[in-house]
């Protein structure tokens, strides 16, 4: 991501609403202060801010506001500012990224800011939300010749896009580099008390939305997400699906932005939980909803393509395996993996912008809001269905794990990992029904999954590097290909070493934890229940 001419920093400021800015001027320029600071006028500015977003609020859903600021006589810049609530004192700490932009140009042309906005907007156009015009009087705060920050007195008018509505705001902002400086705390307290200032309760962005008559949607809601022992199987299934599908969608903005690998990881995990719920509750779900599992699997595969390379990069850069002859060769390997990741990320962005993904999200959302059907399986009490769901998942884990030996193929360990994950999800899904026994067994599974996950990650790293060496061998120097091979071998050895931890982790899954859960399921099962269908 290009950072040319970009400023990416934390903005630290107190924001207050003011009824009379002249009173604040009197305090700043008066001689009655005892905070020891020097506060000097630094000029007046005329500012015009134009805010943007897509029609489906992709920038705001990613947690940002986007604007172009034009200062009279001083050019323009595009800014993405992280939306954040202030604390009761009026203090706000948030990220701000700014880049110069040409007069009359779209914020999409503004270097690193435009690049990020392009990732978020995708195939949607940015549109003007509203305009803010401000007369700003600036005072510089210093102590002993050292600049600590500034005070901005803003006389602001917010206009709707058609110019038909406006609202006036008077705001005092104290922007600093270090909010913990003791002299600043005394200064801000004195300013508040002397001028009767109250912490700002609404940002300029929020006020602008109100003036423009815009109501951005909140987090997606598909219906009830809670259930209990008295629920039907359909109600339980839909509660689980609604909760995790909403979580899946909540990370889309972060994935598009591409700055935090954990956003992608969390979106993928939430999607895996949705997919597991579809398989576990399949009998109680509408056919149309089950048919969307293929589309879900497709987008999870695209997410996985990037995530696997994230993990590989982390491992190679972390130096967990350090082959002889590494050094510069390892750096070239990192470059090759990074190129592959960039290609995989471009494919991911295309997928998120595709009609297929839009249809999947729309159809799945509609079915979740419609709720359970009236089929026999959906109307069956969850206390009748849950033992079959959990018992079947547990038996599949035992069938995959009981025969494993240190010499078993890696595919067999991976099969157990997937089955253990599905059982763990099932236990977490049904914890509202079975409580502590389900929760304790899920914890045991977490330990087993950690061992199997480390094993799979190491084998996957070895496979990726081996494939990279075969595909890139003709165009890379021999020493780089050698390092790829050495790294691959090192990760394979590490995976084999992890197998030593497997027997103890697997033994903890067997025994009393499962028997206690099984006994509770039997006690809670309704008497006279019909045959499962």
C-alpha cells in the first residue's frame, strides 16, 4: 500500500460544545490563567469539508468517516478518520490518515487514502453526504518553547447536499501530542470551568448526517439470537446462524481495508461457524438455506487463500525455522510469498465485489429473517435433537482419532482437526442448553485443536514452500530455491515433532467429560419423544 505523502497518526483531542466563543478567546488571551503555558494566536482559517461514502455505507461500516478538506489559500487534502466516541471528559483518541488531493479531484485519487477508499468502495461509487464550512481561530500551546498542541475555535455551519438545510455549531477542540502532560490537564480543566464548556456529545460527522436527513443502518439484525432448553430445534438453529452470520458480515469492512490480518481471520472463523451450523442442524433447516452452503464454501475458500499466506509469511518472517544458507535468500522467499498474497488479495476483493457474493449475502439474510419452517424436524424440541447432533459429532471425532499413530499421514491428522472443530462448535452452539458440561468439554477440545492446528500449519507451510520452489524455480536464483526447500524440510520436521504432544491432548477428550455431558443430555431428554427424522 503506497504511503507517499501520507500522514497516518493518532489524533488526540478534547472536544467541547460552546455557547460563546468570545468567552473562550477571553480565557486564552487573558492573564488570569495559572497553568504556566504560553497560548498564542496562530491565525484564522476558512475551511470547507465535504464528506463522502457509498450508497451502502461501506466506509462507515468499516469504522471510518471520509472527507476532503479545502483550506482557503492552502490547497486540499483527503482524510479518513476513525469514528470513535469520546470519554466523559471530552477526550478522543483516534486514527487519522491524510493525503494531498488536487482541486476538484475525487478522494479516490488521494494517494494512500484513495487506495484505502478504493478497497472499501469496491465497485460502488462515492457520493457526497453533506458539506461543513468552518471559520477556525487557532491558538498554539507551548511550554518553555516546546509546542504541546493547539486550541481550535470553530464557528461551523453544516449544510445538506441540496443546501436546503443547515445547522450552526460552535466547538472548542484542544488537539495535543501527549494528553498525559500534567500542564495540559490543568489547562483543559481551567478552560472548561471558566467558559462553562460541556463535552461534545455529537461529532460534526454525526451532526452532518442528521442535517442531511441520513440514517445509516446499524449492525445487521436477522431476528432473535437467543434460545434455551424450551426452544425448538429450528429456533436454536436460526439463533446460532443469525449470530454468527452477523459476525461474519461485521468483518467485511476490515477485510476490504486489508490492514489487520485478524479481521480476515475473524471473518473466516465466523463463516466456518455458519457452515458448521448448517451441517449440524441440516435436518431442521430449509432446503434453500442449505443450498447456499456451496456459495459460503466458495467465499471461505477465497478468504482461506489469503489467510494461509498470512500464516506462512508470519512463520517465515518469525524465523521459527532458520535453515542454513538463509539470510538474503530468506528475504527473497518473503518477497515471493508477499507477491502471492497480493495476487490472492486481489482475487478476494474481486470476489467481495462479485454478483455471486452479493446474491449469497442477500439470499442468506432474507432466509434468516424469514425464520424456521414448520417442518417436523424444525418443530422438534432441541432437547430431542441435540443428543443426536452432539453424539454424532463426538463419534466422528473418535473414529478419526482412535487409530492415529505417530506415523499416520498428515491428511488423517487434518481430518481429525476438522471433526474436532465441528464438535467444539456444536458444544458452543448448544451451551445455552447444557451449560457447564458442554463448556468444559469444549475447553478440552480447544487444547486438542491447538496441537492439531500447529501440526497442520507446519505441514501447510512445508507444502506451500515446496510448491513455490517448483513453480518459481526457473526464474529464481538457485540459492533462493535451496532456501525454499530447506524451509520446507524444516517445517515438515517441526510438524512431526508436534505429534509428540498429540496423545496427551487427545486422551483429555475421552473419559468423564463426555460421560457427564451424555448423562445430562439423557436426563434432560423429553419423555415420550418421537423418532428422529
